[in-house]
C-alpha cells in the first residue's frame, strides 16, 4: 500500500542532516543524499524523500508499507519534529 506524500516547510540543512542521522538510529533506514528511497531490513516498508534546500521543503512518502497510512503519517511527523 502507498500513502500520500507529506510536505514539511522551513526545513533547514541542519534539520535535514539531523533527520538523516536519526533515520538510521530510530527507523533503521539509510537516507543518503537529498532524494532517494530506502527500505527497512524486512523490505516491507519503503519511503521516498526529496529535500529542496533552496525552498526549505522536505517531502516524504511511504510508497510501500504494512501499516495504515494515518499511523505512518503520525510517525513521520513525530520523527521530523524530533530534529530542532
């Protein structure tokens, strides 16, 4: 199942770097570069991301998930909010 994209405004480079590091520690995902996709170890959950530094916009999408989309959205919002 694929979930809708979620856009986050006013995301600084420092915040995005924090998110890249936290993704490995908290979500077991390797987020490298400003855009791409990553899957968890099970291969059952995949996210895509695109970070537009000029516009300070981060777009995330769960393109494959075993979870309900509203739970994925809550988790991603909480995750992004964890980086100052």
